[in-house]
């Protein structure tokens, strides 16, 4: 069936929820149970079922430390699945939107990262996300990749809410002080995504 709607994968996550809320009836939101990125071979059938006019992948393997010991799972979700999704979108001539991470960079330096800076992941999580980016680029279709960091909202599992919880429970907190990031509010990221996608849908050209 052809819905001509926007398919949102990872609809139960922070960004996925925000996307579905903003898009309303324009969105088809699928949870992991409905579109499991750990089973990349199953995803083409899901896309065929809904025949969307665009696909937004807001699902990912995000456990940075565990990725070192769960490499196969991280590779399937972050590396292989985006390739399957983007190739289907390329074949059907529709835009594909994907979220990556600042972990594709090497982590040193003092300035904000630019899109055209050289990539050099320091851990397997970053490497798996970079593999996903490369598979999307090699698919030959129209795509948008957003590299984000420290995504948070009011209810999800994130650093912001964890600190609020621990601050209410403990008199003192021990936290690492050698990391720098740019906290990203999920609804703001979702809104920017939709604006960029709408521009892409109304244009013959789509930029990364």
C-alpha cells in the first residue's frame, strides 16, 4: 500500500517521539518490535509494506562502552541496517534521514567539529556509526546525515535526567570532568530535521 507518509524508525526513542509528535498524522512511527535494526535482512519488507515518501532512522545502538564487547550487534544496528535502509530508499527515489554522532571524530582538538573534518573514531561505537554513514553515502540515493551529541529530553534516559535524579538522591556527586559536548534537545533536533527534510522533498537537490 502507498501511504505517502514519512516513516520514523525508533519511534519510542527521544528523537523518534519528538518527530512523531511534530509530524502528527504525517508520520508512521515504528518501534523496535516493528522494525528491528538488529535484523537488517528484515527491513526491506517493512519498507515495502508502508511505501513511505521518506524514511527517518531515529533508531540506533547507543551503548558506547558495551559496544566494545557487543561488536556484532552494534555493527548490525549502526552499520549494516542504515545501508539496507538507504539502498531501498535510493532504489525507490525517496530521501533517507539518519542520525550519527560526534564519536566519528578522534576526540581531541579545541574547536567545534565541522562536517568536512577528517574522521577517526577512537572506539568501536564511533566506528560502527561511521560504517553506517559510509554505507548510506555508497547507496547512491538522496540522504541527510545529522551528527549529534548528548541528546536529551524531559523524560528519556539521558545524562541530563540522570544528573537530576542523582542530585536529588545524593549529597555529593563524582563526575568525569574531561569531556566536552554540545547537549542537543530532542524536540529541537526533530524540528530542524523536519525543516531540512521538507526542503529536500520540495527540491531536486538534497545536501548532506
